[in-house]
C-alpha cells in the first residue's frame, strides 16, 4: 500500500479502470455473454409481490459473523413494526446439519415466513416469488458458517426442506446476501429507490446498486484487480484472493501498518486491530501517526474510486447506504471519501446514509 499508491496519476487511472470494468460487466450481462471482468456483477431479482400480508407477523434473521440477530416483525399499513429483537451468539457451523439444526431452533413457532440476511457470496435464484441463493463460498475466517459441504446448496430451499422433514412445518424462506439487504433497508426506511446504492467498508468491502426497481446488482467489488497493488497487498491477495479488499478493508489495514513499520525500520510495536490504527492517527507520535494517517487516507481514496465509478456509470445523483465501522468510525474516513468523491464527480451530488437496524430491515424487505 505505502510503496506504490502515491502517484498523482493514480486517481484518474483507477477511477477510469473501475468504470471500464463496470461497463464491460454490464454489457456482458445485457448480451448474455460471459462476464470476464473482475467484478462479479450478480443480478438479484426482487419480488414484485410481497410474501407477507398487512397485519401478518413474520421473522427476520441476520447470519454472518459470531453475533447474529433475529426479530419478530409485523407488517402494518404504514410500514414495518419491530415487535421484538434479539442478538444471538452464533456457534461455528462446520456442517450443513449443524447449520440447519440451529436455524430450525431459531425460527419462531408462530411464523410462516422468514427473511434471512446471509452475509456470504450467493448466486441468486428466484422461484415462486422468492429470492434465494446458492452458497458460493464460506469466505474468510471469523464467520459462523465454516461448512464446506454447504457450498453449492440453495440456502433457503435447504432450510425449507429441513423444516418440513424435521418438524412437518411449511415455512417460506427468502435469502439475500448482506449487500442486497443493506440496500433494501433503505426501502424499508423511507422507500428510496432512485439512485440507490450500497457500500460495505468494514472488516470486508463491497459495493452494489439498484439496477432498476426490481433488481439489485451485487458487484463483489473486493475482487477488483485493475489497479496497481502494493507489494504487501499482492502477498495477502496471493493467500486468499480479493486484491482490492486486501488493500482497503479493516481486516488488513493494521497489517499494512505493521508491514510498513518493519520495512522502514520504525521503532514502534506492532498493533492488533484497525481500530487501534485509527487511535494512533489521533495521537502525535512522530513519524508513526503520519504513517497511520497515510494508510487510512489511501484506503479511503481507493474506496472513493469505486463509489465515484458507480456514480459515473449511473450518471445520476446517488444515495449510498453505508455500513461498516471503518467507514463511519475510522479516522476522518467518511469525510475523506465525501471530499474526494465530490472532486471526481462534481456534476452528481452523492449522499451517504447510515440506517439503524439495516441488517434486520433489509432481511424484512426480502419478504415484506
């Protein structure tokens, strides 16, 4: 990160390359040809007719890291009312059976419809008016689902079948990944649809946008690779992919700091988190604080190129529903992003919003 990403030419180069990748991926999607870009460009169709009727109770569940969420919700004439909400400790699910047995216990006995925010890469499927997804990968360490035998299975369908065979219960399950649900939370919040996009900048990184009123594009943009990578970033990407993510996300920024300390012979102890990196930025430690600020600034600017690239591709003012502690709590992070976006696409206003209970509300909008 600190060795190569400093040239004055880089902003337009990376910004331009991202727009080109986005345009190529969109052209491939529209023509039905294979997408040969580094952006997954996954289309997630949304239900035209809600699965839940006004007055009906249903459940929303969030599954991702070690802490999940579950809520009992009622659909009312004026929107969604969260009746109860709980955080749940998610154990490590090392097999499909482990996961299904846990979800069976988690589903409320009095509901017949469940929306699940599933924070893993999914290939969307759409049947009987429900969004579902085939699990593509179990991702990085630190997440609850670490079951290789679950890869390739359709998450909601598996749960429905398990509930039917184990409990003789028919429950309609709709599943969307965390990016899609983050965007849908805006529709639950005030029914924003025009110029709407999502961004996740925390432990991981990803972006996507509303393609039209009935579909969401998930870019899985952590895999973007058309930019000059740093030496250490290349090393991290060689271990587990996601070249863009390895340069910018909270899981790795503090590692870039430690690498730079050692590479430059700076006498300062290694740190253990990106939160600690932000704290160092606010201190006045000669050479060290400046290095920490530089690393976070480069990350923020790299993220800016993807945001500005989406805006330039859409050619319209946009609202980005953002999630992630790095974006909202990192040292000057969202300020740096907002300033830099305004410089790159000054003709299109860009707004960043944080929505309370976005995970639950997004899962709810899968069915309501």
